[in-house]
């Protein structure tokens, strides 16, 4: 009888643990799908991408702070990168200031007139935009300079010239990050897919990004 009671108790415990595991898994799955649907909301997603980057925009470095200084310059790709380093805490030991240069304007530093290389529809935006020239003074204060952008072919080809004209010192570190591509995601479709299909899902990279 004792053995039967022990077996019954163990069975009950196993069932309870199994139920708890199932509920935890179901909750995690529900949370995951909820997060995906939030990501599909352009307004919420856009606010997440921009908010923390903008708080640090053109923020002066603190001379009394002994941490090394990093400056992150770029467009929405730079905003994504900033969120990534915040969440991974990979640069938590740095002071970080950000500068925003829109994709439609691109990063270039040199004597060439690049007006004809940009879309004329965005002329007013670029006339008001930050530039590498305007950022040079703060760049000179930084220990690490990070340039990340949705590079266009013309600005990428002129990158060596831009880097040369930054006139970085030997003790400064430069990091240049290329474009990213996730293909053409369909978040709402993914939210309806079984988990095993989601794990196996692969997207083709946009050929223009290669």
C-alpha cells in the first residue's frame, strides 16, 4: 500500500511538473508572439528604434568621467546598433554620444560636390542635416569612432576619402559597420506559424545589400 501511495504521489508530482512546464512554455510562446506583433506596429517599433539614440544625440563628453569615449554616427542602422549594444551591455564601460545623418543624405567628408549624387527631393533635409564635417570636433575627442549606415554605392566608394579627411589620431579606433538585411519579413504571418516552422524559417537577403 505504501509503495502504491508513493507511486501515486510521484505520478501526481510528475503531472504537476509537466503541467507547469507546458503552461510556462505556452506563456513564453504567447509572450514571444505578442512581442512579434508589437514589432509589426510601425509606430511602436519606430519609437523603440529611435528613442534611446536620440537621448544621446550630440551629447557632450564629460571631462570628469574617466570612462573611454565613443561616438556613434549614422542613420537608422546606427540606431539599431545602439539598441543592440545597450541590450547586450557590450559597451557599458563607455561614454557614448550619437550623431544622426539620414540615409538620404549619406556620410561623406571631402571637397567633392555631392549634390548630384543625392536625390534632389531630399535637398532640404540634407541642407539641415548633421554632417561628418560638423561632427569633426566631437570626433576628435572620442577614443572610438563608429560609422554605421545603410550605405549607398557612391558613399561607400568614397569612404576611404572620408576616413582620410577625418584625420584620426593613431590612438583612436575606427569601426565601420556595413548594411544589414533581413529580407522582407512578414511579422503577422510569422505570428500564426507553428514554432517548429518558425525555427526553420530563412529569408533571402535583399540582393541590393550584397
